[in-house]
C-alpha cells in the first residue's frame, strides 16, 4: 500500500534494536549476536508453468534466533519480497514470541512471486519446491513455518504434504495455519485480528474510555483487519473507514461510512486477497476516497493492519488530534521517524509485535495440539489466547508505567532481555 522508496525494514529493525540495546546497556557480545539472524537460506525454485515454460522463483528463509525454542514465522508470497524484509521480519518474530512469553524463536520466509498471476497448480509447485529446498532445515523441533502475506491454509497443507512425503510419516507439528480438520486449530483464523483487539480493549480500560464511545479507521481489509473489525464491533466500537489494495487499478482505496461500516456487507463484495469491489461499495453507500486517507480520519483509534512502512515521517502529521490509540495489526507499519512524532504527541501506541502477536500465539497452540494429536474446542483456544494477550499487554504496560518509558520501548525491553538471558543461559554468549 505504501510506496517503498528507499525504505529498508532490516535497517529499521536493527535501529530499533540498537536503541533499546543502548537503553538497557546490553553487553557487546549479546548486541552483536542478536542484531543479525543466526542462519539464513537463499534458494531457487524452478517451476513448470501452465504454458509449458519454466520459471525460476527466488526463496528465502531466515532463522533469527532459536534460543527460547524452535523458530516460528510465516512464509510470504509477494512480488516485492526482499531478503532484507525477511531478515527484519525474522527479528521481529523473535521479539514477538518473547514478549508474549511463548517458547519459540523467530524465523521468516518468503518467495518473490505474485499469486494473483499464478494458477493454483503453479502455487502448489512453489510450495512443494520451497519445502524440498528446506526440508533439512525446518521441522517440528527446529523451525515451524506458517501462512503470511498472500499464503493460506491450502499453501500450508501442500507444504506439509511435501514434507511428510520426504520424511515418511505424519508431522502435523511442522507447520501451522493448516486447515481445520487437517491439523489446524480452531480460532487460528480469528487469532491475529482478535489479539489486536484484546490489547486495544485493555488499553481503552487503562485510559478509562468505553469502547462504545470510540470510532476507528483501519488500514487493510485482509484477514487481520476483518477479524479486528469483527471483535472491535462486538465490544461496541464503530469502524468508519477501511482501506484496501485494488489489484485492477494497482492502487489503494479507502471506503468511508460515517455511521459505521457493515462488515458482513463488505465481506460479501471482497475478493480472497481482501480487495473490496469499488463499484459495489459505492452502490451500497460507501464514499470511496484515496487509499492513503485512512490515516486522516477524525477517529479515536487507528489500526494499521496491512503492510510495513505505512505511517511515515511524511504522513504522521496528518493523524487527527482526536486519535488516542494506534493498535498496530501489521508488522512494522510505523517508521522510527513517525514513531518519535507519535510518542511526542502522547498517542498510546500498542506496538506491532505485541498487538499482532495473537497469530503466533494461536500458532503455538496449534503446534502443541498437533504434536499431542489432541485438539481443543474453539472457545478454549480463544479463551487461552485472551489470557495470554492480556497478560502480555499488562506486563509491557506495567513496565512502561514504572520506568516511565514508551510502550514500544517497554515491549522491546521485555523481549530483548528474555532472549538475551536465554542465550546466556545456554552459554552461547
């Protein structure tokens, strides 16, 4: 959604880490070890295309740190994927798993491709090729992938099937985000979006604001955004604006309705990538505006739930004075420059790797269920998720309050200290 320009997420992730390392006076050995992935793999995936040609796709997998447990992190299919994006995301996964205190490390994977232009058979071939390239380097006790941008439960099942054919057995704990009934967990679909709202709900309590008195603008209309909107609406909030990418026009639009959007109505006119049909939305009374205008809305809550680099130094000044909370459903949506401005304005920011940790937390639940071959009911999964997210939010918020530091800094302090201590305990540093 946002223009990429010279933005480098790996530099941003390292800058965030360096700042906290200075703050907590992290020793030089730990600093050098934690600011670089422990392992990274680059590989090619040749695919016989439907037209008879052969195309070669570039794939990556980074394992940033597994001191606290097996690596965990999604696999993205995106035409603008880069190794630096994957490095950054693997680092953020390390902090994310640590801040919610689950026994997993940080990994991430990606393939440079655009599923919009690939048949299901071609996507399956990429999935199977990805696993063939990495079968010796991932696994239930080593590194556990999951879906991410433009990958789904079906992609995960193709990958699992390839791995099980290679290994000769059933290993549902290899991968999470699988279809329910094939080792997937109930509640996984809702988990990331619901997790965003569990933390938002706690922030509203701390600020003594009733959810029913708030309105929100949401960037994105994919899985995370849709379930965040669903739960936010259930607790009484009103979403007045959502944005999404339009594949045909190759630009983003925002859809505004001051009295509140109708989630099910928009879902009924949305494609599988979260793109809302512009003409049908207009016919249903939505005002269609520029995609960047989601940030301009006069609301209490902003939820960036799309891609990284969405709130920048260039657009942070457009945020309304009314905004009290930013709950980051996406990974890395706010640049350091924008973050400084948000901090100075006193907006309560719930940082990405805390706010959107519901997905990995439920993935952890799925991994546990898969390895036990015993599956829980949906209410049990979502109940455990609520407890975990609420506990993590208050651990960070309490530290922020006691040390009088910014929420994002407090989250990093909690996470980095936990990972560094695990590395020391293992005798690595």
